[in-house]
């Protein structure tokens, strides 16, 4: 099902009993985080929250805040218009099986074509609800919000609902030591200046003042590559940021699609309907017509980078200030009934666990294309995405676990994986306790581990140098004789089927 608006998605969540409305005022400064964090820590991810009266420096914002909308398996499935994320994954798997590609490159090409054929490419329309209110920034003078407020800072008398500005959108100040307010769920649209290919990525944005933000695209991300090309050419880089609209947008923006494959094609395929796009007011990028907010602007390659952060991050720690490009806002457009979508990141588990885990489920068939022995992959919440990856394989020859480690470390964003544990096919990688049991039972640490080096997540504070780090692979599979193992591998203790059946019947008879 294709949601026509973010509000329609919120209504679907409410009908499914997945949304709580909070009618009391809650401050965008730290309080929404405190509330949402409790919800996200509940078993299964708690509920989505619609904060109807978020306050900005004590004043009620004209826009409500929705948070944790993707933070459970059920809500992820609803956002994808499916009964379960597994259903969507098997749909994508079937697509691959219809005409199995022989290489990853071919798989990517096949995906692109299949997405286009199945639900058509995005189409251009004249206008849409994201333009209910259009505000171009030229006429305003810059206003900034210092934090902590300077002693002589005067609270504004009231927050003017129009014109929209970065200072009256209820953007969260998430954690006490954060360097400011951060847009946490932005879908950032850029274009490759050489090929014209679009990219949609999620990169947080620190608000500097009413018309400029940081743009935290990390050096290995696609928009950063686009940016380098604009820097080389010395040309202004157009950027558009989409908030809200169909809930598949944030999911697709975070999905680790290969460079060159348009996330909006994936979005169209997921929602089974092509996406209506409208042209921006102040640059020639296109944005989904049903977005709640669109923030248009540019990055000027002649301008020096600016310190961004600190920010309480996915890692559970603050990332310290680092230089990033400055995004200048040229226009803000929004729906009349716009809802501001947000998330928070921090000590896991958080909402982003479900977003990342859904990506892994969906893209498992692509991993299996390249490595048919892979049975399943899990990124446990404790490992905050790439810190820890469990992979189960159907092993048939010596050193196969090492082939998988090297292969995955060389595949897209799996390059960031710090600890990679390979187990046999019958181990449930989604059960961390089961994996740890096999890891400790089946390994001789000296023989079964490999240390390597490679690119690291720039958020990782533990590496000695930013973006470069060590990797540990552990082979926790049953050892074969060709792997230096000279003894007999003992059987795993299991019940007899007969005894199990007898006890099942016995327990049933005594209730
Ligand atoms: C909530 C959330 C926030 C994120 N913030 C950032 C960020 O600030 N910078 C970044 O480079 N990646 C961030 N990511 C990860 C990227 O969105 C992800 O790597 C995505 O695949 C990047 O798209 P790209 O490959 O098109 O560059 C975030 C992911 C999530 C779920």
C-alpha cells in the first residue's frame, strides 16, 4: 500500500494500536528524548509517539513531532505496506531468483531494471501538498540560537507559525552535551554532477541558525562523493532535504544501496506505486510531492568546512566535533498539516535497530547472490550496526568462513564491520545467546581468529585514527580436517525425538 501522506501512515499506526498521542507540552530540548528513549527501550520497541504540543524554548510549536514511527517490526512492516518485513524480503528474493545474476554488478543492474519495470520510475508532476506553504529565505536576516543561551538571551514573545524557519520547526536538542539542535531523520537528495544520477541518503543536520546547518555526510557515503566532484569543479552543490511524506523514504535513505542506484526507485517498488516528484523552488532538484517539509539549499565549495557536533550518537557515546560542509537554506516549503518526523540515537536498543535490521533482511538475497553459502546475517542491537555482525553459513570446504569474512569486509558498508563471527547454518544468528554459546564452545582463539585492517566507521571513537581501524573475524563453525583440526569433533547434545514426543504428550495430559 502506498501512503499518500505521513499523516495517513500515522493514522494507520493508530488504528493498529501502534501510536500514542501525547497531548501535554513536551520540550524539544532534551525532554522528547527522555520520553522517546523510555519508549524505545521497551520490549519490542514500544509505541510510536505523536507529540502534539512540542515546545521550542517554552513556546508551543506550530508543528507536532512524530518519533519512533519505525521502531518495531510491526511498524516497519506497516511502513512498507506489508504484513511482515519477511514478506517484503521474500518478494525481493523472488525477483532475484527469476533471473539469477552471476555477479554483484549484474545483481545491481537487475535490481535497477526490476524496480523500474515493476512499479515505474518516479514521475514529474506540476505541484503537490509539500508546496502548501512556500517560503524563500532571501528576505530574512539570519537569526541564530545560541546554546546554552547567553545570559542576555531574550525568549521571543511568540513563535510565528509563518514564515517557516529552522527555528520554528520543532527540531530536537537530543542529549545534554549536544552542540545544538539536530535534524535526525532527513532524507538528503543530491545529484552526481557527472551522470545526473540521484542519491537519497540520511545524514544528520546540526542547526547553526535559521538558515544554515551542518551536513554530516561521512567520507565514505555517496553524497560525500558527489560533494567532492562539486568541490573539484568549484560549483555550488544543490541539495534538497525531505522530511515526512511516505514512510518508505527514510527507510530507503538509510538502505545501503550501491552508488548509482536511485533510492526513489526502491521506494516506488516498495510502495508499489511510482512516486510523484515536484521541482524545487530554488534549485533544479526534484522532491516527493507528498513530503511534509522540504528544505532546499546548497553547499558552497568555496566555503571552509565548519565544526559539527558533539552529538549523542548511535554508538552510545558522543561523537566529538569534526569539520563538515555547511548547508545554506534557500527555501522551506511544507504541507499545511505538516508533522515533523524525528528519531533519537544513543545507547541501544533504539529505533534505528529496526531500520537497520529490516535493511539486512531485505538485502540478504543480494548477499546470498554473491555468497550462496550464507544462510542468515544479523547485526545485534548491542553492536550498533557494524560493530558486530553474525553470519551463519552452510560450510562445505575448509576455510570457507574466512572467505565470507573477507568477502563481507569488501562489500559496501559491510566494510565497517569490526567484529565478524561466522557460525554454522543451524545456529540462529538472531539469538545472541545461542551465537555466544557456539562462539565460545567452538573456537580455539589463536587458530580461529584473524585480525585485519580497513576503513572504519567515522563514528567509532575507539580507533586510534578516524575512519581507519582493525577488524576481528572469528570462525565459530565446526572445524574440518583441512583446517588444522586433527581430533574428532564431538556431537552436540540433543534430546531424542521419541523422548521429546513422550514428554510433550505427558505435559499436555497433566495440563
Ligand atoms: C537515524 C540514522 C541517522 C544516520 N545519520 C547519518 C549521518 O549523520 N551521516 C552518515 O554518513 N550516515 C548516517 N546514517 C547512515 C546512512 O544513512 C546510511 O549509511 C546510508 O546508506 C547512506 O546512504 P548513501 O550510501 O546513499 O550515502 C544514519 C542512519 C540512520 C538510520
